[in-house]
């Protein structure tokens, strides 16, 4: 979107450079099972300022004294975890890039999460774009004046806390099989922590342990990457290992309840130009006459699962649990990134770290490019110049 960088990048781009880029990205780690885009995006200063302002408005709601009261019903009773803390340690806000009535770029909120994202991979991704494509050194993926070393130090302080790396585990249901394994491995390289599957961890009393070299090692802290929705039908795993919902002698980074509190459930409470009109389906007194301009989303799902894009009256009447759905005005993405063949739609994720006793800090971004009807992978299978990327800004 900064024209001089875009024009230069497109002119010098070759398929060979892209193949080298993917090789460099994967080297020393694993093959990446998701699509990484051919290009970063170049975020202009005006849009950067708008993104920062939009994020600040969302954080203002999250910091309200009554936020937990507002969101108590967001947590499914079956997945309410004991010993919740005061705030999440991670925040992610996804904004579709649109245009306002005057033709200016405008970010519109698509999704929000109180859950970790690819905090390791995005730093590695930005470096690899810059080195492979010989981009200017002053282009940076970081906000708030951070450089890479400062960013990793902050990430380390939040994830490890006062503990030794071997006392902290990045946990997922089956960690080696996750599509985001490369992020796990990069995070381990940065911080030295353990990567464990749910089944690698066992309980004695209220304490959690894992085995290494025939010895029992106590865990003090879990960097949680486990989404409960993924194991809703696998709770038998808890019987032979541990049930994360129990009151355990463990520190959660971040506590699982925040996945639900800061989510699609939060959006109907937000009234700002950066957030599309959003309603809980069960609170609608009048169904909009222009349903074609809305999407229907389940509260308790992720990655676009079960979203209804072209809503009809029949869709609304067929919903058996309207309290678990939202109706949201469609966000019209603008194809603001120019590829060699046509424009591409953009979604930018702002990624925050929130240290205990401090304010949330906007650190880095994750960006996705799309030519399809939605941003998700399944809608972009047959296109190039789409997929995950990062936004670079002038520093």
C-alpha cells in the first residue's frame, strides 16, 4: 500500500525468489502446511495510526471494571477453568481493510481473541521476507518502537515469568501434528521452553509433571495453545492425564477462559466506526430487511467454521440456539494490494502482549491476503498471491 515499495517489489519478483523464500522460511524447522503469500504488505503511516486507534478503543472496553460481568455468559459451563486471572496475556484483533465514503482506507473489526497467535513465527517471517527479497532495513513489523531483541525479551518475560524454561511448556492437544508446529519450534528456539502434547502431561495431587530422560519434571507454567473446541469430543483424554478445568497448581499463560471472554461474544458491546454493526441473534427485535448485507456467525467456533455468508430468513429461523449466534453487517474488503494480476484483499491482525501489572502493548502483526469470498484457506485454494504474510512499516 506504500506505492514505491509495492511497485519495486512487483517489478523484481520472480517465482525463483519465492521458492527460495519458502526454503529459507522452513530451513531448520519443518515444512509449512499452510500457504504463505508471495509478498509482505507495506502499511502506510495513516493506516498504521488508524489501526493503533482502533485497537485502543477495543482495549478500553476490555479494561472496563464490569467487563467480566458483561462476558460471564461467554464461557460455556462445560469449559469454565478454575483460577482465572485478572486479564489475558495475549490479545489479537483482526481488521479487514476497507474504504470509507471518501475513499480513505478504514480498518473494520472482523474477529478478536484473548488467545495466543503466531508470536514466534511472525518475527521469523518478517526477517525472511526482508533478507530473501533484499528489502530496506528500516521496514519493520513491530509497533511502539520495538526492535526484534526487545520483542523477544518481552515475549520471554511473559511466557516464562520467573521460571526456568524446562518448567514451562507450550501445550496443545497433539503438538507435533499441529499446522502451526513451525511457530512452536521457533518459540522454543527463542525461549527454550518445552513443547508438550496434552497426553505428555500427568497429574499428582494438584501438581503437573512430564517425563524426560526417565525423570519426572514438575511444570510450573503452561503456555496454552489448546483450543477446547478442538477436543469437545475427546474428553476421555482427561481421565488418563489431567483435566485442565480443575483447580491445579499451575500458572496459565494465558488462562483458557479468556479465549471465550474476548471473542465474537464481545463484539455486540462495541460501538465504534471500526466495528461493524453486530447483534446477538436472540436479542434481535426486528430482522433486517437487507439480510444479504449480513453474515451469521456461531459464537463458539473458530477459523470461519459454520459461518453463513449469504443469510436468508430460513437460515435465521433454522437456528435452534440463537443465544449462541451473532448477526453481523458484512465488511466489504477493498482489494488494496496490487498483485501482478489484479488487486488483493487484506486482513491485518494486531498482536498485543499484556504483562502483569502493566498496560497491553501492541507489538507485531499478522496479515492475510485473499482473492476469495472469505479470508480463510478453503476460499483461496486455487489462487496465488494469497495466504499468510506480515505488514511492514517505515521506521
